[in-house]
């Protein structure tokens, strides 16, 4: 359950300032300092006090360069965190040569999502740039993740929660048949997962964008509609549920908060064979707004 990435910088890199920028991020974003403890056998969380972090440094300039960096990053990403009352993040500085270097980070998914990972990169690079140019840093603390936790608790006792519950009770008043793309055979021996990425040509990308503009749907909706149709074609079932991630950040404050917000919702659609693809994609787009 790790989120990991390495960020490359170019030029004359000051690693002491880069370490200071990483520490500034840790200090100003309390969500990264969440820890898990056990109390009477039950997991609980708290925010640890900020302490200056001495960041590991790896010099690959005479030890394989970027290939060694990639091996280190891959090996680290596969290592589990000791999650009981320990930091759920890890940083390292690396040097490839005199002109290339940067930092590597690993976050447990329980304290971060991809949005927060991108925010982390942007903030650390910004802090480093400002430190290197000698700019004065008067940076206030970023919004606290505790505010999001409190808002979730308030939601549970609100009228809006009742309306949301009624929506989901109605949406799944009947239960569709369980259907997957690939039938499962035997026991599931491992939870190991791997991302598969596919690159399409510039020409096809432009065609997709133009089609979406004409049909007034997003690229996400287009591919989701195509997936519904594919599952319908291979299963002959038209009542299909696909679980899809949502950013789950409803305002600017939450978008500026480091932490785990992303959620997964079951999107239930009925494929109508008589509809054209454009009309079906528009139907999917309209239904998604209701979720």
C-alpha cells in the first residue's frame, strides 16, 4: 500500500537546502505526521510532533547512475512500513552526477493519495527554489487534516448524510449479479498489484479530445462508457457496477490539505444496446453527476 516516486532536479543542487525544504514540508503539513497506534487491540491515530528529519543520501555518481537509482527506488517501494507508532513516510536524497539529482519519497496509502503526492512534489520544489534564491520564507501551516476528520464526523449526524443514505439505498435496492472481466479460479494467494500503462499516439489523443468536445463528455467518461460496453459484450449482462475512484475534495481548503481523501464509489449503469455510443456516453456522464 505504498505510494512512491523519485523527483529529478537539474543543475547545481544544494542537498542541504533540499533537505531543509523536505523538513519544511513535513513541519507545515500535519497530515504526513499521522501515526497509528493500538489501544486495547483497536487501531487509533494521532499526529506526532514535528522533529527535524536527517534525510538519507545516496550518491550513485560512481555506482551505476540512474540504473542504480531505479533499483533502489523499486526495492524501497516494495518494503512495508512498520506501521505501529512509526512514521508512515520515507525520504531520501540522491545524486546521479554533477548535474542531476533530486529526492525520492515513499508514503503509506493510509496517510496519502495521489493528489497529496503531487502536492508534496510541488511544495518541496517550491520551498527549495525559494531557499536557493535566498527568499524570505514566512510560510503558514497548511490546512490541518484534523479539520477533514471533524467534518466527516459532523456529516454522519447531518441531514445531508440521511439524504446520501437514501440515495444509496435506492440505487442498490436490488443487487446486480456479481460479474468480473476475468473469472476467478481457485483461492486468491496474493494481494500484489501492478499498474499497467499504455501510451497512445498524439494523433489518436487529439482525435479523442475532439470527439469528447463534440459529444460534450470528458475523456474519463468516454473510456468508462467503453468499459461498460465491453463488459456487456463479454458477459451479456446489461446491469453493471464499476467501482471508480473519486478525488473526494469538495472545496479549495481540502484541495490544499495533505492527506488521504480519495474514495471509491460503485457506479451502477444499465447498458441499452439500442443507444449509439455518443448517446450512451452522454447518459453515463449525466448519471455520474448524480453520484
